[in-house]
C-alpha cells in the first residue's frame, strides 16, 4: 500500500478504492495526497508542541488540512463525472 495515500484513505474511508484508482493514474492527485499527509503531520506536531506559537501554527495547519481535504473530495467527485459527447442529428434525406 502506498503510504502517501494513507491519510486520505483514513479521512475518506468509503472512497478508499477511488483514491487508489485516481492516484494510480494522476501524479497531481498523488502529490495532493502527499501534501495532505504532510499537513496533518505538521498539525499534529504543533498540537503537541509546547512552543509559544503552538495554537497559532496548529490552527494554520488545521485550516490547510481542511482545504486539502476539500480538494481531494472535489478531485474524486470530478472523477465520477463521465462526459457524454453530443450526438449530431442525423442528416435529413
């Protein structure tokens, strides 16, 4: 299993297969999942930190995690849309 996808699959367990399928064919989506994983790790780091800027940094990363989660969900939703080509009318005889 690709560890870069784990955080996204944990966030969206019902879409785990779709995440794997999209990641298999889309490098940008894989990068998005990696960014999501990294942002979650950074948010957790700051949440556990004792540094004075802890609350501010934790909130910033939490907002980033939420934004990236919305991007992942949007990318998965777009992948479900199957475009149909417009049929041209048959010529009159």
